[in-house]
């Protein structure tokens, strides 16, 4: 009996110990299960946070893209608005003569910082006839450009001429065909002024100078040396490139201020000269008797009197300077409808005028005198003969340039920069440049570029 009791007690203890072991194992498994669940929840939370962060980042990126896209669209249309505004002013401008006091040139109110919704634009208009035409300029005139080298001037002439003969130190087709990336020489007129970059020796620094944004103003980045593009000499002065002195678009119609065809003094009869020019029969007879004029300047010389002389109307009488000035805009020696490359003496810079007048100290002095004289005139010079009143201009010099100058223009470059109005001053900037010919209605676009403003 005692033995049975002991066996039962031992069995109970064994069973109790086994139960306790099973309970401890169950508790450990339960704790371990809860830990795994907690770890899983934490990982899920991390994954969700990552998903939210990525979605948020993409959302912000999409928002920025939409903002930039909207801003770019606004700026592009703002540029178009600036171009059309400038064209409108050009079309309303009187065409008898053109000078730098007119609204297309001097118009801060309509052209600078014009605010629109979410952007603003500024416009600059440049008369292409204020420059030397690269398709007609002589080597001597090209050599007057800053930093010009003889081999580059010769290469420019070789590029535009129709032959394959090398001019001096120039370059013809063979040079360009042997380049690592060969191309064909034009052997014809330049189609755009940037085509100069294809000519041997012409670099962006020479063509664009320091004014790489073409606003005509010395900006901070154009006066800080090599810190930011462009590389400049930080001398406090804006060094302009050749693009400010050269064009390939300028031309002059063979018409007078009223738009009427000019009278050819080599062909018109005496009666036609009298009726069309309003001159005396003695002057008309003299013109007829002395034909074979190479230029209209041949009608006068150093001995020409300043005012009409008394005498018989039946006798031929040389033209005086006063009579010549009155008819200079109405006469021609050419038969073509237009002449390429004439320079507007009302808008050309001293640099261009000096090159046109032979360069050197004498050319610069004459150019300075012309600029000073035209500033004194209310509406600029209305006839090319007015330049004889500028001081220092001899009749002999005038005769050399009379058929190279004009007082009117039809082709203009319009540059418009539009900037977005985002906060922090980091708005997008778009530049549009176009060359327009206003002689017809609607105007004709000769060149167009639009892109980010550098």
C-alpha cells in the first residue's frame, strides 16, 4: 500500500514537471510569435513610409515639372508678345529716315521690364543697316574690326566668293574638306551672320565678344574675369563682338523718301530731269551733257558752289551743293531695284562709320564728327548729302562713300528676353531673336531663334 502511494506521488510529480515544461515552452513560443508579429509590423511600417516618401518626392518632382513647363510656355509667348510689339512700333514708324531717337530704338517705357502674369519681358531692336555687310565689305573695312587678322579677313572673302582661288592668306574648299569633321565651303553670300563661325579662324569669342546675352549692357558676369562665363578682361567696359558690327541682311531700296523710284541720271532726258527733280533747265542740261556717272557724287566736286549761281537758263550750269542736297535722295546711277550693304549714317556706330570712311585716325575723326552732327538734328539726317554739313567731310571723301550710305532702313534684329517670376529669383529665362524685313506687309521673317538665355 505504501509502495503504491509512492509510485503515484512520483508519477504526479513527473506529470507536473512535464506540464510545467510544456507551459514554459508555450510561453516562449507565444512571446517569440508576438516578437515576430512586431517585427513584421515594423517592417511594414518602414515599407509604407518609403512608399509614401517616394510618392511624395515624385509628386513634388511632377509639380516642379508642371511649374517649369507652365513658366516656359508663358515665357515663350511673352517673347512672342515682345517681338510683335516691336514689329508694331516698326510698322508705325515713319520711313522717310530712321535714327536712334525713334521709338523702335529709344523706348524704355514699352520695351524694358514689361510685366505679364507670371513673367516679364524686355526688348531690344537693332538696325541691321547700322552695320557693315559681310557680303560686300572690303578687306580694308574688315581689317578695321577689333581683333581682326589678315588671314581671317582673307578667309571671309574666300568663303563668300564664287571661285576656288585662295585670297592671300585665306582658305578655300580644300582646307574645310580635310578637317577632322569636314564640311563644304559656301562659295556664295553668307546666309546668316552666325555662319561666320564656320570660317577658319573665327571663334565664338571674336563673334560674340563679352556681351553673350546680347543686351548691350555690362552685366556682373561680363566683368568678373574668368569666374563665370564668358571669359572677360574685367576692365569695366563691355567689349562687343563682331556680331555688333557685321550683318548679312542689310539692303537699300532704289526709291526716295516717298517710296518713288529714283531717277537714273545716266538715262533720263533733260525734260524728265526738270520735271521729276524740280531743277532748272540749265542744271538739267549740264547733267545730260556730262553723263557717264559712276556714282551720284560725280555731280559735284571741290569747285562746286554752295548755292545756285545767277546766269542764263539757256546755258548748262554745274550743280551747286545746295541743289545737289535737294535731289540727292531722288537720283541714282543704278538700274537694280535694291542695293545690298548700304550703311545708315543715322544709326551706325563710330566704329562702323570709321571703317567705312577708310579707318585710321582720320576715319575716326570723321566718324565722331558725323555722330556729333546727327545728335544735333531733331530727326537725324534726312538726306545723305546732309553729311557734308557734319564738319570735316570733304566733297572728295563724300564722293567715295555716297553710294555706300543711306538714311533709311527696312531690316531689323529684334531680341526679346522673357523671365519667369518664381520666388527666390531662379525663374526660367527664354531668349528669342528674329530678323525682320518690314518693307512688306505682313513683315517677312529672315531669321528666327528661340531657346534658353545663357
